[in-house]
C-alpha cells in the first residue's frame, strides 16, 4: 500500500471523489478487485491508498478526461 497525494494545483481539477475512485477501480480492479482506496480530500489535496505510486502523467490524463466530460455535458 502506497499513500498517494495529489497536489492542490491538480486537485482543483478533480471535483469529485467518485471521479478519482472510478479511475483507480478501472486501473486496479483486475489485480485488486476489493481494494479499498480510502480516498479523502484533506487540506486542498486528494489523498488515497493504492498498490503503487500513481504517475503524474496518469493524473494528467484523468484531469483531461474529466474536463472533456464536463465540456460534453455543457454542450448538450
């Protein structure tokens, strides 16, 4: 188990814990189907446990996905 912390500059682009949990489940559900990520928002940072450190590039992709989803909703 590794404690991951997303800094405030990135946390502000991930508004919901559900978005982060969905990303983590998709990434780890085959190897760790019942893993508890313990996602929390503390001091303007998302914190969560995962089997490994999540790379910066993966967080950036998650943020881009969220932004695309928001744009799609706003254009409907």
